[in-house]
């Protein structure tokens, strides 16, 4: 019974540990999958926004490009418009400026301007006659003078020498019919244009929008950052990957703009040398997921603690039951198995031997003249004598399967599964010698001056029609014979 209780305790413990492990693995897989879905959703979102904003930017610049192209055609057909003394060019700029600032672009574009081949201001929509400035040092002017391309040049934000406001310059090369450089026509793109457009997105606090030229220089950053215009993205592996794939999203650092890990979406314009980039902080994206994870893990820990507490309580109860079982199955004086346990073990071993058709042996041991011992030395000494005999027997019969029981009073039995008659007799002889070797004084003994035992040995192969009591009866018969023949000896019987 005690072994059964211990097995139950082990099964409960293993079951709870397996349950906690499986629960943890399930939660881990679920949370990991949820995290991946959060990041994947964010990647899809920023990629879609980057595409939309890129096309919106293309549309805005395309409107300006059409106006600049129209003015460039006027100049190509009428080179005299470049004379500073006329107001015709100024009028043309004003008319196109009015067209440019209609509808949704009302606040998007600043003034139009024209520069001669030497960088001097010829006309603009601010005043006439114009304030004379020299723009030959501007990057856009140097670009158009050095290159014959007719594509629109998009500058980094710079302060206008006329209005003293920071603006993005959209410029186009003016050329004669022969293709000779005649100057530059341009328009200011107000930074407020991007502010209005990007504010409508309602990005979280960690959101970041960057408009970058394909050479890595910064055009616009939302929120605004001076460092962005000074450093840009530069020529690095991130930009190179963007230029190759053209559109996409990824998880990483948007260095040198930020040092945190972000989910980044981008699109390279098909019309202009621009890259639209939108990024969100991974920390911000996963904020709800982290709280959800904390809640789930807290519940998991609470459940695990409850289960472990249940295991402890069950083990305590089982320990108590085991102790009770041990007490109920062992003799309280000698510590060996008791009579009730003997009856159960004998039945188990008898059936096993019957199935296997193997031998089983039983030693029936009786302390000689024990009543006289108690009368001579007292019951306390008698108890100590029983304890010493029990220890001798436990020391002799300690191999697997060998079991010692107190049958009652001064009688012990030893159950020996799978032991033949010869081996059982040999073991019985060792028991006789072992008790003698203790040299326990017994002045009232009828066979000497020390404590001795008589042993009845019974062996046999159980028959299916026989009961286990047949083995006990045979051993008892052999014991009776040993006692009748003078004690301190053994006799054997077969069933």
C-alpha cells in the first residue's frame, strides 16, 4: 500500500510538471506567433503608407514640373524674356504661380524665380523689378550648369536669399534651341506642404517619416530635425538595399537617424530620385503585446504556483498515508513486516510462482523457550531479544525478493520466492548459526545457556488447485518436527 501511495505521488508530480511545461510551450508559441503578426501587420502598414506618400509626393512635384517646363519652353522660344528690363517674364511667372497655387496646392508652393546663366536673379513672383541676388553658389545652379539633363532637380531645404525662409527648391535647366545653358527656372516647395500631408496620417509618437534623395541626402523629416538635413542617410547598405528592391519593409535600425530597432517601410519613386521612408519604433509597436504578455505570464505563474501548491499538499497527504501504511504493514516493535502484510505478500508470490511454475520457499522460525525467557528476564528484555533476532534475520535475508515477517509472538517467517529446497535449507542453517552467534544469554533454555531458534522449511511449486495456506501448513509441520526433535535445529517438508 505504501508503494502504491508513493507511485501516486510520483504520477501526480510528473503530471503537474508535464502540464506546466505543455502550458508554457503553448503560451510561448502563441505569444511568439502574436508578436510576429504584430510586426508583420506593422510592416504591411508602413509599406502601404510609404507607397501612398511616395505617389502623393510624385504628384506634387509633377505639378511643379509641368509649370517649370512651360516656362522653360517660353524662354527657349523667346530668349529676349531673359532681359532684366522687361516685365513679360515677370507676368508669365505670376500667371503660372496663380495656376500653381490652386486647390489642394494653395499652400504648397512658394514663389517662382528665373536665374541667368551667371546666377543673377532675372525675375520672380515676389517683386518687380527683382531684388538682385547671386545664386551661382547654390547646389541646384551648379548642377544644372554642369549637366545637360532636363530633369527636375530637388534640393535639400535651404534658406531663400529673397524670402529668407527655409524651402525645398525644385529647379529645371533653361536651354536655348541649340541646347546652350541659359539659366535656371525654379519654384519653392514649402515644408508646410509635407507637414499638412503627414499630420493627417495620425502616426504614433514613435512614428518617423523621411524623404530622402537617392544620393542619401535628406529632403524632409517629420518630426522636424536639423540633424537630418545635415547628415542624411548617406551611401550605406540600407539605402543600397532600398534602391535595389525599390519597395518593401524590414526590421532594423534606420541609422544614422535613430539608434532603436524599428519597422521600416519604403518606396523609391519611379519618376524622381526620391525615397519615401516611414518607420515605427518596435518598442511602440509591441507595447500592447508586452502588456498582454505580462498579463498572460502572470496568469501562467499564478496557475503554476497553484498547481505546485496542490502537488505539495497532495504529497503531504500521501506522505501521511504512506506513513500510516508503513505503520499498518510493519511490526511496531521489530520494524519488520507484520502478519497482515505477510498474508498479502504470500498470496502475490504464490500466484506469481504458479504462473511461472517456479519454486517458492518459506521458513517458519520460532524462538526456543521464549516464554521461559520472559519469565526469567522480564518482558522488556524479551522485547529487546525479539528486536535483535529480527535484525539478524533482516541482515541475513536482504537480497531482492527475500522478505522477513513477524508472524506473531516469538514467531517469524521468511518468504523466499524462486528458492529450491537445498538453497532454502542452506539459508535456514545460516539463520540458526546467526542467532547462535548473538550469544544472547538464556539460563532457562532447555537446549543450552543461550537463545536459539527452531526452523521449519517448506518448498514446492504451487498447484493451481492449491491455496497459499498449504505452504504455511507444511512449514508449520516442519517447525513442529524440529521442536519435537530437540529444538535449535531445522526440518524440511515439500508441498
